[in-house]
DNA sequence: ACCTGAACACCGTTCAAGT
DNA sequence: ACCTGAACACCGTTCAAGT
């Protein structure tokens, strides 16, 4: 009869995140994760496939756990809140965060975040055919910025970087506000959010 | 009497880049680099310190080898040329390129590229106190975009990504053209470049 | 079904030794 | 001065075996 499992996929990912936060991605070995769980390295393979899939799982977990703003908020507040949340995630997991830029954005977690941005852009009145383009530009900048800051690439201090992000945000949001509006019903009501 | 050295720092970095391009960063081991050079792994340490410094050296090499545009060109052309060059570098070395976002931009190679952007921004008439800010925003986006594209993060095809970059470029350049101009001599002459 | 022991082919890095 | 042999403490992954 099958005894209860000692570990599962979720506990493995949690342990891996803890190991990476403590010792960096370089110290993130199957053996170290296993030791934290009180198990041998070979036990992990049943639950996460192999090390590459474990890394993919970490990236996905960061995306799934990113707090999304209340959809009832005005679109400007939603976009700035998501940017701030990304930045916080990067600070919390500086070693794992850069991987977000290196994996295809096709997972449920990636789609979850992307759709939230799409909705904010639609509410902003962006032309539908421009929505994916604007999302790529926004997400690329925010991910790159958060990764750069967390990795210490910038020489500027936190206050200046706060201003950088605010500056970029104003710039984007103002451009959005003046972008061509797609005609259609329900548009006027959404605009009330501003 | 000292016999001529078989390898030096430069040949080690060149071999490392070749190994990374062929087998990915995961396959970039001291032993693999040494084998390519016909030498043992231990011989590398005298020339590159250790593996981390070898990786730093690769990043620096990419920056030092980035072709910079003729300073006589108009600033718009210079900025777009640098963006295109970064994108090409990312395509040529997709495995090493992401490291550019993870190392402090304090090396001579990083300064070299940054100063070229600074000069273009000054020639565009950007207020001096805004120049570092705009450079951080520009470099972060371009690095993040090139890394994302090279790693296959985007689902969009190359044609759409070309348009993304053109779209972002127009947006930035138009914003720059309308930015407050710092007063001073020599300004009018530079503006003639446009 | 889940975990382990043993094994294989690897790693980065040091240090003394060779030339 | 430059490279190597030997050694150490690690890796990821497999497979058959245990429960």
C-alpha cells in the first residue's frame, strides 16, 4: 500500500526558491534542495522532471504569485501597481528573477499577467491591434528595469531609480491617453474610470 | 628560461565565447574551454582568475566589440544604429547576452557605450540632468528587448518585433525632440545635424 | 507509488611539482 | 613564468532495488 508522499511538486519548488534566495542560483543544486527537504536528490525527479523544469517551475511560481490589482481600479493605477509588484518580486528573489526574461511567455502564469495588462490597455482606449505591441514594450521595460536594479547593474541610488520609473510611467501613460481610441460600445463607461 | 605562453586572456575569452555559442552557458565549463585550447583546465586560472571573472570578461568583450556609429551622423541615426547593433549582438550570442543585464555597468566597455548614448542625447538637446535618466531607460529597454527576443520569450514573429522596436524608437525620439533644450553655445550647430 | 544506494560522467578549484 | 597531475568536494542523472 502506498505510504503518504514525503514531498510533492509544490514543496520542492518552495524549497528551491528558498535555496536560491539563500545561496544564489549558483548554489541551487538538486542535492541542496533535497537536503532542505530531508530527502535524497533522486527523490526530486519524480516531482519536477529535471533541473531545467525545476527552474521553469520557479519562474512560473513568481508569475502566478504576482499580486494583480483590483480590476475595478482605474487603468493607470492598475499599471503602476503591476510595475511596483514586479519590482518587489525582483527585490525579493533577485537570483531567480532574471530568468523571467529568458523563458517563453506561454505559460498560464505569463498569460495571467499579460491579460491583466491587455485589459488595462483596452480600458485606456488603446487600439486593439496595438495592445499586444504596447504590452511587449511595457513588460520588457519593467522586467529589464527590475532585473537590472535587483542585480545592481545601475550605479544610481534607489531614489533616482524611483524617479526613473515614475518618469517612464508618466511618459507611457500620457502617450496612451492620447492614442487613437478604438470606436465601439462600452468605451465611454470604461473611460469614466479615469 | 620562460617558454612562450600557449594561451593568454584574450584567447581564453575567445574560446569561451565559442564554447558558449556552441553549447550554451550550461555547457560553458572551464574544462570545455581548456579542451578547445588544447590545454588543461588548471592552465586557465592564471589568465582569467576564476569562472566568474571569465563570465565578466565575456560580457565586457561584447560591450567592447559593439560597433559604435560615426559621431558625425545625426543623433537619431546614432541611437537607432546602436539599438540595432545590440540586437545583432544578442542574436549572435544569445546565451551570453542576458548576462549584460546582470553585471554592474561600471566597466570601461559599459562606459564606452553609455557615453556614446549620452552624447547623442546631448546632441538631441536633452537637459543635462535628464541625460543619465534617459540613458538608463533606453539601455534597459534595448537590453531587455534584445535579450527577450534572443531567448525566444516573445511569441510574435520577427516582423512584428521589428515594428515594436521602430514604434518604441519613434516614440522615444519624438519625445526627445520635444524635450526642454538646455541653453548654451554650440547648440544650434548640433541641431543642424537633424 | 515513492524513495534510496550505487554508479557514471561530469564540475570548479587548490597546490605542489615539473620545465 | 607557465602548465600539469593529483586530489578534493562537489554536480545532474540513470537504474535497479527496496518498502
